[in-house]
């Protein structure tokens, strides 16, 4: 019997590990930006094809053709790159492989299409209007809500997301984007959703949510961008926070059904009002959640989201045993002060702090960190923590971010060499030449 084959778009070590465990014959396609960031190593045991842009259907197909992998068959096409979801779906249709259906992928990528579908299904969500061109607002444009959220219609990671209160503020934002040469044009304006921001991660199988876990952002993603503070998350316990699972569960199933996802991974965001107990739909992606979601869910529930996502999308019933720990599990971004990154603690040093069970540093020395981050993913690295109580977890998160910040050194690029040399431990020069004769 021949091995199953998978085409993976992007370098995702969790997907690679899951497909190895499930004995898939793999081909990986990754983009130049992924190569240049060089956070995940290029696998040496599977064909790995470099293309200009892993999100471009043309680039991926041409790369497969150059490498001699276009005329073969695949059983599964999968990605965890939000911007490559439609590309992976189109490839799945081309190869007649198991993948997110193309029309369903569009439902999950375009937020105005998504909002229309869930609204028609009677699912509560924020009011919205699409903006065809944020760089060219019509003369009669009026902000329909105040305050309102402006964001790309097919964005990710809260990038280019802003809150505005007046039409003039919206026009000023439009002008700033035009002057900056922002390439993204189609936006959506939404009424503001209030309350806590929750995230839900899991996988569907044959039309039913096979597993889901709920977490909460300590501050909403938009707030972290506006305040330029580290994103922090905590997993909610289905026993201690049973109310969350009872309130969100039916909405999650109904929304995924309306959007057309029958099998495969998902990452959904909701807004919950703690005073009324109401939950409204935010947005949803047809791929596994990012940041340390994989590690957090594995630590809290013993469930491998990558493996379950591969199995469910492939049409195989996910084989998992949920083993919940009563410990409180959460993660925090590790902030990086602005400037050129000169030094930082190592992951092993961070791992030695109380409660830390996993740590990663994502930026190399010499990286130029801007004064402000315009999305929810800019960071030095991340840490996963466990504690006995929420209060203890939050205290440990703050201790870790403070400890790392105090030991992270950045330099202003405009400093003269005299000041850049301060703190150097290496000699400034070395020489080998005959001693002068006398």
C-alpha cells in the first residue's frame, strides 16, 4: 500500500511533525520571506521548494513544476498561513486532494463575506460595511458607527487595524495610508464589539465540532496594538469556566456550519459580555491558531491541534484523548524595546523562571525594532506558563516580561560609534605583524 501524500504550504514544524507521525510522504513549499526570517529550519528529510511567495498560486504551481512535483498526486493540501488559505484550497481543487473547499476558504478569508453569512444565519455579530478603497474614500463617505473599527477585509494579526470616532479621523487615516503607500486597499468598517475577547481553537469532523478549547486575551488584540503592550492569553477551563463553554459552544457549531467548514482546523474569535453572559461572533479562520496556541492547548488538554487538524481535513476521525489539567495555562509575548537589538536572555535562561514551561526567542541580534508595532504579533519572543491560579499566572507573566525587558539591550541606530562601543567585551582590533626593529 502506497503512503499518503501531503502538500504543505509554509514551514510549520507542528504540521511537519504531525504529518511525520501520521506517515505522510510530504512536499513543502515555502516563500522567500519565510527563508529570510529563518525561524523554522528547512527540513532536510522532505522536498522543500523555495518560491518567491508561498501565498501566490502562480508562484507555488511554478515552483512545483520546476522541482518536478506538479504532475504527481497528493492526498492532502494544508497550510497554517492565514494568507495562503485560499491558495491551499485552490491547489487542493487542482490536485483533487482533501483540502478546504475553495468557496469555503473565501468565506473564511473575506471578513465582509463572512459577516454576511453569519448575519444571515441569525448569529449575533457587529454591524459592518465594506470599503472598496481605503485610499480613495467617496466624497459622501460618512462613518456609520462611532466608535468604529477600520481594518483590511482580508487581514490578519490585527495589522492595519485602527479605532476611529469621526468621519474626519477616518479620512485622516485614509490620507496617512495613501502617503505611506499602504498596498492594501479593500477595508471593512465595523461597529465596536465590547466585552472580553475570546478565542476558540479546535477541529471539525464531518460537520461536527470534534474538539474545541476556549481562551481569553487579557486585553483585546486592538487594545494591545493601540497601547503597544505585549499580548497575553490564558486558556479557560471547561470545569472552572463552564459558563464560557456553555455560552460559546452552540455559537461555534452554528457559525462553522454556516460558513461551510465540514472538516478541518479552525481558529475563531468571539466577544463576551461578562455582565450579561452574551457572546457575539468576531471572526474565524480555517486554519490552526497561531502564537503558542498549539503548545497551550497541548499543555492544558493534552490535545495536539496540528495532528487533529491534519486527520480531520484528510477525512480521518481524529484520534485524541483529552486529558485536562486543573493548572492554569497561559502565554505572554516578550516585548522588545525600540532600537537595534544588541542582546537578550536565552530561551534556557527564561525557562529557569518560575512557572515557565516553554520559551522561544524569535528575533536575532541586530534586528531593528521600530518605535511602535502596528500589529498584534511584533515581539522578541514568547513564553508559555503554568500556575495554580489565575492571579498567580498573571503575576508570573508580568514578572517574566519585566525580567526579560530589563535584560534586553537595544541601541539607537543614530548613536555615534563611540557610544555603540560601550559594553563591548571583544577587542576592537587584532593584528599580526613583525615587531619594529631598532
